[in-house]
């Protein structure tokens, strides 16, 4: 009897359990279908929607800080060296003779760009993390004044004009240039720049301020990109010229050669519209130097050699006698020394056609590259002593400043700022990220396409067949943690997979990154925080009324007239917070003839305001174009009921993510 | 016919209006891309910009003309309005297909599909502090040069009764929007408030209530300077003294106004320059100078001094066409955009008086 009862009870429990399981399973699937809006669930799991909080992501965790040198300036008497340490929120002062650090002071906001006035009494500091420029008294290194500028100022130049002292500040995050008066310290005008204005230099006569823009402004999808040098009247801030740099971008430095009336800026000559398979032929990226003459003529010459590349040219400085220029190659760990006498003579004797073709002749650099000075990891900013006898090289990822004797071109010592962070896997990963040795003939580094981990604003032809015309938009690596899978087709489940052997075969065209370094690279990428897209003064503040209206639109479940919006076509379904992606493949009606199919990985939206262009092939130049020009039958969310005001509101909201 | 040295300021003490002594005319033969000129602006660098229906044309300081078209990057060849950013030096262009910025020799285009611009048909543009105001066929858009964000003003969020905006002008701390069939909308950006100035009689065929508000609601242009707001319409002229809060109105039949069909108005000081279908009028509200072209093609100038009989003089030169679309002027010269080229008006003065002859 007892046994019978037990059997009955057990059977009932088993049946109930089975029924519960089956019911639960179908209930769960129904829930998943309802919430995802996808009838075919495939491999959808709970965590596609139920994501971890942003606070749990690697980039939100405390991390080690390092003594990475940013901008460098030398006092007019040549005795003191000021070094920006953005990761430490500090300015270091070093003795130029003993090469020892004498003082360090706190300057909040990630001090990066530096300039001194003519007497060396005031140090001007661009602080990109707090969107401000600070003025320090060099006697006590105390902050005297500060002024808000545009988003992420990366450099500052000082000049005396007929209208008074001026500071010119490129704001890389808001694509404009702050022109400041010094007494009082205030912003006079903020003219528009190109995209990501990054470096600034004054012409020898002080009548032109030239700002190098790091990113290209693209025209049509299949047109070559062009960046620009924005030229201002430093006294008034009026825009005088926008010199195009054809097929070039990533200009991170600019310097005058006063005796020649030149402006020099290193750049990357990029050929994103040819199939990426052409890396083996050296046809995707090469380093160059643009020479802008007083007559407005711009000539690009190569810094690379026929089978050796020196990627990521960054800082540049020219000797006051106009005979030499020094260019830091951040990916190759060298400083290239350029003979300007040879280039000056060459420019006068060749015709325009020859000048236009020069950038393609990699053998040409043998004529004017005098030396390649080896440096520590990731040389960026450069400075020359006033007498021109010493070159200071910021070895950014070695926490040191290399000092080079310009006569012998040999090292004379280092200003040691920190220990290099050798025990920090994030830092080690950043070294992998910046080094070009992992690509064929060292043509480029990860950073070449992802400056500061972000985007270069280009779409690349990733057609594996080599046929071409299959562009894929470059996606930001900032805030990438937790957004797996990767790649527009969503085939790579991890960052290691994304950057692994297949990537090496298709893109890098050389041996894969060794596993330990690949793991470090993934660690570095996972710790890249999202790009800030709003002014520092707005961080933590409530949304503007327009952005708040846009937020409501983003989460809308019904149209304005009350009509329900299908779950699959609500913004929040695919771009599900907090990552603003459900990490699934979706079709938004953007398939073109050369796309294998119309399903693309749903990109996360964190920092989306700064990552134009948009859609898988970068066809949408602005956020607005996603829904005005490239929306088909409401496939990319129901937008047909939006008014123009509502679209503007949504864009305002997206720019805050 | 007797000849005498002409008009003020040479022969009229304290006559408050500038008087054109002669015109220099420029057309397609001189390098303009079209005979039809919609807008004119002299920028602070001394260059004169002409918005034509076939591109943007600039008269360099050496007198040569150069044209920029869609090939150079302008969004549409028909340029209806222009404004200079006085600080950055950029030129903003209202076109039939979007808003264009000409800066450092390069065009940047804002359209209703690639930006927050409310509509591609942009009639007028103004740059006021950090904001570019674009009057369009679907409201006015305000583009903040620092935040890069747009605000839209239309019938849904302001007092304007329809969104068709023709004109925008900066007042003293406020913005005036000229609204087609909507009178004038005053906006205070500091408070976010709006106020509509509407025709008190509500009739555009009949002018029942003089000097009591906008002459009609059909506003073709607004302009403001020195405390005075001017409203151009196709049915007359209105003037609002913002300091006295008083209105005055004019129609061609009962006043010296050369024509009630006014395309645009340009304010300089307390003087208004009126572009009409029958020539140009200049007025401070009391005195008038009208420029017309007679049947023989001669230029006529008719001067109305307060309390005196009008004088008419024949000029040796004339406006290039009676249909004047826009005017730019300062204390030294005036430029007239017409449907048949552009005229440069050189003001009378001691040295220029001999070029003017009197009409009996």
C-alpha cells in the first residue's frame, strides 16, 4: 500500500514537473519571442536581454594609472621641461640637464596639450577630460585660471597678436576650435573645424593658426576621404582657409618651418576603397608628410620605404634653421629624421604632376630620410630645446621621455616618469594595440584604424574575394566590453576570436598575434571606456528637454496616435539598454547587392554620437540619414509617424548615450 | 531742363537719407552666372556676394566676379539669402535645397535629411551670437554652433499660425520671424516666450486700421536696427518703434512708398531700404527717396522731404532693373539685387554731385 502510494505520488510529481517544465519551456520561449520580437529564436538566451549592469563591466572598474607623457614644452631658457601626464592628472617639471623630475602638481582633467607664453612664465594646459584650459604660473606651478572650451581639447598654442594674446585650442570632441583671449581668459569665438581637430601650430609670422584635423570628412560612400588643415586668423578667430589633405587622415601633429614658410603635418595616406586584401601589396595605409607652402600648395611625400612602413606618424617638430624635421612614428617606435634642404630643393625643381604623385613613390624617402632613431614604446609628442641641440620624445607607453642629441642623433638619456606598468595587463594590451609589428611589413597598427580605441570614420572594403566594393563601416572599440559577438556579421564570439588567426590572414597578412599578447589586447579593449559625447559640464545633469522627449520616443511602445508599435520594431527591443544592443543579428532593410545577406549585428549605441558614419557600410553620414534617406518601410524601427521635431529629439537623445 | 548740382547730402542740410548719385550695373556680361539675383551682401572683408538663381557669385575687392555652383559644393544654385557670421567669418547661405556654410573656401551642406534643418526650402538666414537661424517653408530652425543641436520653431510650439517663414532678424535681445500669412513672431530666447504681431483688421486687401499694427499678415521680410522693426509685405510697409511701442504703416497710393509690393527690407540705422517691383525706396518713416526706371530706361530719383514738395531728378544711370529683390547698404554705398543683374549705388557727395542732373 505504502509503495503504491509512493509510486502514485512520484508519478504525480514527475508529471507535474514535466508539465511544469514543458509549460515553463514554452512560456519562456513565448516570453523570448514577445520580448525579442523574433519568431525564430535560434540561440537567443536570457542574457541577450537581461544584461549585466554597466557598473559591472571591465571598463567601469578601477584600473591602474600610469605616468604616460602627453605634451612636452621646454622653457625659453632651455632649463626646464614641462610634461603633461594625462592619466595621472598631473604636470611634471623636469630639469633639462640632469633629466630628473623636479616637481609634479595635480591638474585635474587629464592635462594633455601644453604651451608656454613667450617669457615662459605661464603654462597653458589643455585638459580634454574636463573640457577646459588651465593657466599655471611656472614659478610655483599653481593654477591661476581656467576656462571652459569645447569637448576634449587636445592641444593649445599661444601667440601674441595685434589684438592681444591669444590661445588657439582644437576641440577634438566637438569638431571646433576655441579662440581665447588671455587677459582676461575667455573664449572669443569657436569656429567649426574639420573632424577631430587635434593639433595646432602658428605660422612663423604669427598671422596664421593651422589646426590639423585627425579624421577625414567623407563625401559620398565611394569617394576618397579627405581631412583638412583649418587655417585661422589667430587675432580674430576668423577662418581663412580649409586646406584639404586628399586621401589622408590621422594627422596628430603640425609644426611650422618658419624660414621656409612651410607648415608640416604627418598623416596617414589611406586607401579604404580598395579591397583590404591589398595589404600584401602595400596598398591600404602608408605614412606621409604634408608640406603646405605659403602659396597654399600642399605636397604629400612618403615617410615609408618600399618594403618597410613606419606607421602612425604623430608628433612633428622642425629645427629653427629649417634644415630638419623630426616625426614620431607611434606604431614603429622610431623617430624619423627628414632632410628639409633636400625636400626644399626638390619642390623647386619638379613640376606639379611629380609633386602630386610623390606620395606613391615609397622609394623616394631614401633621398630625404636621414635616420630612424629607435625609441621606447609609442613615441607621440616631440619638442626641441631652444638651441635645437636636444630632441625630447614622449615615449607614451614606457612612461619616459627620451632625450636625443640632434648632432649625433643618438640618445643622451631619459626622463623617467614611471615604471612603464609592466605588470598591468591592460597596459601590455595597449602596447599590442599600438604596435604595427603585427601587420605585414608593419604597415599599420590597431590604432591606425581605431585612434584612442575609437573610430577613424571610414568604411573599409573588406571583400575577401578581392573583387571589392563591399564596404564595412569601422566600429568603435570604446565601450565594446559585453557587446559580443563582434564583426558586422556577428560571427566572432570573443575579442580573441575577432583579432585572431582569421583576422591575421585577411587583414594583417602576417602571423597571428601570439596568444598571450592576444589576451592582453582583449583585456585592453575590454577596459576601453565609452567615448564621452557631451560636454563635461553636462555630465551627470538631467537630459535637455529635447533629449528627454527623444528618450521617450526611443522607449515608445505606441505611435503618437496610439497605434501599438510591434515589439520587433521598437528602438529598445534591438538596442536594449544598458548596452543598447541585444547582440543579435537583425535586418533593417540595408542589404545591398554585394552583401551576402541582410542580417547584421546590432551595434551598441554607447558613444554613437561620435562614431559617424552609420549602418553596416557607413552609408549614413549622420544619424538623421538613418531614418530619412536609408529607412525602408519602417524596417529600422517604426519611424514613419515621426515629425521632424521628433526625429531631432531622438537624435539629441542618441547623442547623449 | 535746367541742370544743377543735386540733392542731399550735397544740397540739403541735415537730410537724413543717403542719396544715390549714380549706379554701376553688372550682369552676365560682367561675369554674373545669371541675370536673376535674389540676394546681396557685402561682407566685412569688402567682398560683395550675390545670391543668384545659378550659383553664388562673389565680387572680389579687385572687381572681378567669381561663381560657386553645385560643383563646388553649394547645395543648390538658387541662393535666396545670405548672412555672415561676424566672428568666424563664415558665410551662411539660404538656398532652395538646404542651408550651406561657406567657410575657408569650403561648403558644408545642411539639409532636412542629413541634419535637423526643418525644411530644404530656406528663404532667409541670420547669424546671431552662437546661433544660425534658418527661415524655411516648414518653420524656422535654430542651429547652435557650439552644441551642434537644432531647435525648431513652427505652429506646434510657437504662436505662429503657420510654419511658412520668410525672414528672420535680430532685435534687441529678441528674434523676429517674418511669417507668411502669420505676421511677425517675436521670440525671446532667454525666456522662451513668443509674441505675435498680427494685422489688427485681418484684411490684406483693405487697410482699415492705419498705424495700429502690421499692415497685413503676409510678411515677405523683416529687418531690425537701432530699435526699429520693419515689416515688408506685398501690400505695404510697416514700422514698429520698439522703444516707443508705436506702429506706422504705408501703402503706395497714399504715401511716397514707390510700390506696395515689397520683396524685402534692409535696415541700416533707422533707415529702411525697400526692394519693390517698381524700384527701390529708402525711408526713415518721414523722408523718402525713391529710385525708379522710366520707360526710356532712364533712372529717376524722387526725393520727398518732410513738409516739402517732392523733387524728381533724372540720373545719368539707372537701376539695372525695376524689379528689385534685395538691397544691402551702409553709410557709403548700396547694392541692389534685381531680376536683371546687380546695381551698385554710389552715394551723392561733394565729389559725386556733378553726376546728377535735375529734372524740371
